């Protein structure tokens, strides 16, 4: 079957992401004979210590990090992984002393850090350019430094704790966007300090530890004083629970905290007081298990804990006490193996370090079961430690450093198999150590420091297949990483990366000659990252980022001149429009707690609802747009509607009159009626509602039913109704409805893989799901319990095929991406007869092509994929 590659030389840039390794991966050839070439020797003096690169952060496809030169001392540098693209950002403290930047933290398109200058040690910010690097503020003017701690970030704002004399509030929570600094809230009123500590971001809130007078407990902020509050006083009274090791997993945060009756144990929270709960008392009674949650894994969480009998070992939890169990007692008895640095290779396979008496600290692997948890390789045989550390994922392998007697400390690689665990490069040949240390990653590129014995400790890069010191070397296979394809007449718009213009908007008619850059919205190599492409007859509305304007609303008619800013919705900063949805001749969207509509012209772009919160999914019905919102007047999140005018925009239905939080979410249009989810008075769960677009025609579908469930997500529209997911406690359920009480029924209990819609072929919905004893595989449903089941175990055994990105060709054929042991991640199909088969192995063998079908253009399918010659690019192939 012929497969035509688009953009053979037009696009090039950073590579696309790799897929996960299989349970029995193909070994990787030992690469130690490959010559190493230095990336950037910033201190070329013979025998010098080198540039001594330190830990940094990723910023829009680049790596920002501290490095040193004889002329500048330690300052901030930026690298795109090439010699030419590795440069000093700004010499903040001119001369050889250096400003010694540290505590680098990304917030939006900026990096905040601490630096020492003539003003003392203060807070600075950079966008990766010299002009965009400046002090945020001399918080304590003059030479005295400001003592501050980074707490976290929400979008483009940094939150930090500091004691600033001008505010006279002790060490409290402040925020900045890189310009102004403001106090968020004086949590512990007066000059006492609440001392907020580093936290994690979930949704649009930052969760952290602070002392508001009730001891160190869990707090959260949305960036406002009113929205900064105690989540839960876990250890009541003035005693502290000291929550730490916060790990975000979906819509929950897992963490360790102390409570008088249980000791330090595993807790979780959904961000509410009622939703903050003990997961399990692993070491029963007031003794502590001292858990350390480390990694989301196959629908659960892997952690380290001590039950008082087996020592500190590997545990797994699904968020319930019954579902929390020891995975394996690696160091038998009360001795501890101290598992740590858990790093996922696939959703169901991870590597980590652990210690036991026969082997010392070595490399282990787990699939979450006792039988599937074992020593992967004793890199330094016997009881001596190889101490693997600095795990970094690239492609379908993990790079790490380890010590072996004949090699010293060097860079290693593993694909999850013993044969595929090998030294990746012996930087300093022989027994001398390369002193290798991984620093961070950008896409599939891992940055590390090392010493080849000649140039000192300098900056290097590595990928799964290529070791590239940042030197001017041979061109590498680069990728445009096409994504976000949207049909537009007889052409397709998409986003791709070019080394000259960055990630911008391209257009194709399905031929190489008809594929071109449409507009360099963010001029130069900076990227505008177009997104939310929404067709509106003869034009497409989308979002993009442009210079000082930020992320705003753009429009294109498919020509370069016709691609422009539609309207700067927030002249003071980024409005970050989302949820673009067409209804009639308009597109509705939300931006900065407002609802807007546009007809694709500047004059026709207007705000129809202002100062609302919790805006949810938008659904077009009856020529109008229905959505969830909260006006802040006590009604909570209810069902709103707009016809595109301010006068025609407002509250449509309040499911819990006089009560807070009806949380009405539009679901789908069925049989000429809009179905939505909402609470009923005095209900703790949600019910199914239906409306014909009028108040009189709005009611519960089945008022006599006692069924209550969590929020719902549409899966598929069948000929006679819809399939939708709901949650009930810790389970997920599939339901069917045609909008009537008689035909609303439970179908199956299973967990969806993603929120993406199913493919309907032959009147049957095809999708990815799993149950407790079956991993994510291909399922099908005709809307009945007997007609719903796993359709094909594409990747037999404990691994998962993870089907995704379903594209319907017509009612007789759908294409999707999936993985099996023999072919890796490739293109599959299902037909109306229910036959599931591999469509094409684009990258033959077990290597992943990461084939991702996007849409049908005429008689061809457009897909992105990786092959050996071209990297990750845009392809076309006949649909039949």
C-alpha cells in the first residue's frame, strides 16, 4: 500500500514524542562505539573545570539553565540542543563573578529565578531573550537580599513566599506576572508568618502547605485573597499535619500527612474540605507508614510506605483503603528497599531504584504486580551499589546515570528489558568516570552534563538513538510534528514546527506542492502555537500567541494576508480563549471569565456575558449556545444560554433553586432535545435532564428514578440514542439514553481511556476502555449490556494496546492508532463486520511510527507518523 510523505524538506524542527516500551522490548544495540562530540565548550582552557551546567527548565522548546564562562562567571544560558542555539541570555552581573542564578521556575512563557547582583539576591524573570530578562522588583531595596521561597505557578503568574518590609506582614504569599508584585493574602494576620511552602498546581488552583494559626496544613489559592483558603485542618487544633510529597493524579492530589489517631499516612484531596480524606492507615494505629506517593501508574498510584512489618517498600493504591496494597517486599522482612525515582516507560511498566542485601542499590522494574516486580539488571554485580539516578524518558527508553567498575559513572539506557539495559555512552573511556548527571529534557532531547577528560564538565544532549554533544555536527533527522488538523473547504489547516519560524499555521491540499506555511504569526523562530481551530463557513477562527499581545483570538480566510488578529480580548494581558464552539453563523467561546461570540469579523466580535466563573462545556442547540456558568449570586454553576446577543444571554435553568451548585452541564442533543446533567434539590449526586429549549419544556428525564451519579461525558451518538460515561464512587459506568425514562439504562462498568469520542461503524461504537482485570483495549457497544464488551485484545497479556484517535471514514470503516508487541504503535482499522486488523506497519518491526490519523480529505487519509527517513511528519494515504 503506497504511503505518500508530505513536506519532505519544507518542515523541520524538534521531534515528536515517542511511544512506550513493550513488556518484552527489543534490545537496543550497544552504542558505546559511537564517537561523542562536544556540544558547547564554554570554557576552552586546557584542564579547566568546564562550564559546569546546572539544573534548568524547559521553555517553549528550549532549555534554560545556569552555566559558567571565564568572562561572565555563572549566568543564565539557553539552548535548543544545537551549538548555534546555545548562548548566554544576559550577563546580569558584568565581569567574572557571576550572578549565580538558582531556583528556576517556569510560569507560562517566562522563567523566574533568584540571582545575586549589586541589589543583593532578588527575584528575576526571563523569556529567554536579553531584552526580556530583568529584575522583577528590588523587594527589599538596596544591598540586603530578599529571602523568598518559590511556592508554584498558575498560568503565567509565579507565587512565592517572602518577608517584604513594605508590606509588614511577615513571610506570606505573594504573586507576580514578572512586572508588579502583589500580596495574595496575609494568611496569618499581622507580622507573624504563615510561611507558605512549595506546592503543586491542579486546574486553576495552587495547593501548598501553610500555617494560618491551625498549624501547618493544606491550603489552596486561585490567585485572589477570597480564593485563598484552608482546604482542610487534617490534624485539628494547633498541631500540624505537615502535608508533603504532593502528587497530582487527574482530579486528585495524593500526599502524606499526620493525624493524631493514625500517624503520618496517605491522604488525598479533590480540593474541597469534604473531599480531603485518609486513603489508608497503612501502619495501623498512631504509628506512621511515612508514605511517599511517587507516580501515577495504570489508573493507580505507586508509592513507598512502611507498614511496620515489611520495612519501606513499594505499594500501590487506587485511592481506596481496600485498593491499597503492598506490591512486593523487595528487601525481605523488616529491612527496607527504599524504592524511589519511579519512572514510567509505558502506562503499565515502570523502572525504579531499590536496594536489597544480595545486590545493593540497583535497577528494578514493575508492572504493578508482585510477579512483575523484579531486579532488571545488577549493573555493578554483587553487593556494591551502581546507584542508578537521574532517570529521563526519551522516545520509548529511559536514560539514567549509573556506576560500573570498568566504566566509572556514565550514561545508561533501558527499554525495560535486561538485554535492552546497557551503557549508552562511555564519555570518559576506561575506568575514569564521565561524571555524568542528567539535568532535564525538552521533548525527546535529554540535556546532561559530563566530563570527557579533556574539556572539563560541559553540556551534552542525548536522545534514544543519537548522542549529540552540543557541537556543530552533521544534520540530524528533524521533525515538523504536525498536529491540530482542521478541515477548511477542500484544504486542511494544521500546526507544524519549522526551524526558522517555529510552531505556526500551515495549509495543505493533500499534496506536497500544495503544502505551505500560511502565516508566521509570531515572527522569527518564536512560536505562536495556534490552537482551537474552528471553521466558520469561509474562514477559521483560532487562538494563537503573538508577542506582547499574548494568547488571543485570530482568524484566517486561508490566505497569508487574510490571517490576522481578530481582536485583542484583553489589552492588559493574555485572554487565553478556550471552548470555541460554532452555533449558527457564530462561534462562542470563553475568555477571562467572560463569554464572547464572533462572526469572524472584528466588528462582529463581542462580549455577551461578563464576570462569571466555572464556565463549562458549550453545546449548540436550537440555534443557540448552552453552557454552564456561575454568576456569583448564590445560584452556583447552572445552565446558561446565549443567542449571540447580550439581551439574549443569561440563566436558562436552575436545577437547585435556592441552593448552591446545581452544576448543570450540557451533554448532547438527542431526538430534538438537549440533554444535560444537574443536581436536584437535596441531592448529593447528579441526574439526567432534558429540554426543548423552553422553560416549560425542561424537566428531569426520569423523576421517579433514585439513580444518582457523578458528572457525565458523551461517548458516542448512535442511531437511536447516545452512550455516555458517568462516575459512581470509585467506579465508572457506561449508560445509554434516547432521552426518555423508558430507554435510559445502565450498560456496563468500565473505565474510559480518554474523553475523546468513539467511532461509530456499522451502528456500533468503538472505543478504548478497561476494567479491573483488563487493561486499556478495544471495546464495542451497541447500547445494550449484552452488546457491550471488549472487542479485541490487540496486545495480549498484561500490556495494553491503548487505542486512540479514532477517525471515521464512513459508516463502514474507521481508523485508529494502537500498539501490539510485533509492530509497535501503528495504524489499525475496524470495519462494519467488526473485523479489526493492522492497516499498515509504517515503521516496520517493533519500532513505533506513532501513526496518528487525523481526518479524511477527499479519498485520502491525513495522518502524522514517524519513519526512519523523515522523522515525525504529515502523511497521506488512500482510505481504502
